[in-house]
C-alpha cells in the first residue's frame, strides 16, 4: 500500500509565482532556457538549468554548473523569492488544457515504495541521466522539480479535493508559450491531512506517468542518505520525494511519433510495396491523416498521407507489450524494413511529441530534413498500468503526457 506524507513546501510568494515558475528542465535545451530567462533573474531556470549563467557552450554537467544551482537556490531563499511554509501540508495542483482540468495532490512519496515496486515504472532509465539528476538533488538537498504519478481513482480522495477547489486558489495563472492554466491550493486542515494520508494507505500502487529519471534519482539519493546516517530511523525527510499524484482517469496520454531520415536504400514505391506484407495500405491524399484506432498508423511520404492498418496475426493481443502500436511499428517497419534496431541511439530516427501536431511531421519531411514520418495512435492509461503491473517495460519513446507540470510552484527540501 502507498505511503505518503505532507511536507513544508518551499514556494514563491503569490506575486512572484509567474516569474519563478518554469517549464521542466528536460523539455527544452540550454539555448531555449537562456532565451526564456532573459531579463528575469527570478526564473527557476537559474536553478534547474544553471548553465545559462555561464558562457554559451558550457557543459551542463560541469561541476561548477551544479554548484551554481545550489548557489542560486540559496539566493532565491535569501531574497524571499522562495519561502518555506511554516507547517507540513499537502497541496492541490490543477492543470487545464483545451478546456479539460486534471487535479493532482502534491505529496511526499516514500522512497522504499519506489525500491519495492509499490511505485511502479513502465520505462527503462539511463544511468547517465539518473546520475545527472542525483547530483542536482544532492547539491541542493532538495527535490526542486516534482515527478508525475497516476493512481487508481478513489472517490473519497476526489471529494476532499473537490471541497478545496471551489475555494479561492493560492495561485492561478496561465503559462506563457503553451497557454495552459495552472491553479494551486493549500491543504492545511489537519483532519484532511490525516484523512488523505490514510486514504493513500489503501491504494495498492502508484504509477510513474512522467519523470522516470527524476523518480529514480530522488529515490536513490534518499536511499543513499539513509545508508550514510548511522542514526537513521526511517522518518527523516529524505525518505520522501516530491510527486504530484493524479487520478488515472483524468490523464491524457498523447501520441509520440517518429520521423526517419531515409528509406534504407528503397524508393518510395518499393517501400510502400514492402509495407503491404504486414499492413493494409490506403492512399489518403494530401490532407493530414490522423490514426483512428489501435493498430492504425499514419504515414507521410513524398507529399502524401497513407493509412496503415496492421493485418491480423502480425501482433499478439494477449501480450501487453506485443499489442502496443510502438512494438508493431518498431518490429515491422523500423526494424524489418528500415534497419533501425536501437531507438535510443540510432541517428536516423527522431521523435516528435503529439502536442506539436501532425503538421510538424509534415514540415520536417517537406523541409528535406527527414524522408518519412510515422504517427501512432496513443496508448491508454490502462495499457500503461497493465504493463507496470505485470513488471514489463515499454519500448522507448512510447508515452507523451501533456500538460507538463510547471516547475517552481513548490519545492521539497530533504531536511
């Protein structure tokens, strides 16, 4: 069962939240962060992308960059741009995109739950990325950015959240660039805090939706601190890391699409003919075509869109991994026809989050940068949870969640 706790969040004053809050560190590069932070010394990018305070080209993993993160974190607190709450509490964080709102609880998630599988993952992590985030957690002694969890719907938790979200929020703003709304409430009533903790203790598992590397790094640093403390009791703050937990039914998983540089020596006619072995191929003309259901794909090649429907027998419906469209396309198109076998390292393929729309696939092919694009039908939260429950791991670049959590709305200190 899931163990959580409230914590004393470190947050911006109301009038500064829009200046402090930022996009997550891993959705933009250093140049983009530098441009977004221009003229704003209060931007969280100075803590999560501190290389922007050095000359262009400075290695993000230079030891000086990590030290600058800690220096800037101290500076933000000294100047009152970030202030710690006086008491432990939970927080409600709502995000609104395209008229749909999802309501998450910001909690301290229990490190041993990550280690023993109560907090479930569906993606592999890379050690180099884990170590980068571990250094960031260590040097700041804090989880600066939250991770994104899902949990099975619970009506009692929903009812508590609903009582708060009809009240005036602590923060309420629309983020620049994406136009998504972010709203935030404090759950500071002691009876509600106790009740939320008890309700989560009845939930058998929580699921990492987004932030596998941050989750791993936070848990590994917490476990490291436990080993290093001769007086460790299990109740220390470092035994918990910050997560925003959403009911699974409220979340939207968006397609994660592929663009490839060449046809592995084939002409367009040869490639389309080769696809007919495993797919029903239909010419859809020049208008953008979006996949309509599971096992249906959209292909863009030489100015035309095609519908590809996997033929019966080319996938295994009772295999949680084999049934995924990312598996079907990887096996039957990328591997078998294009010779792309390692999605993590092959330079002939790139990935485009569905939030950018299929027009972005068309643009990258029409520009000549890429030869062909493939759009996938998005996976469901049920598929993600089934895969995690069975101990399986999804192929790389399978899920894309939107909206992304805004960083800097609340921070969790490890002591």
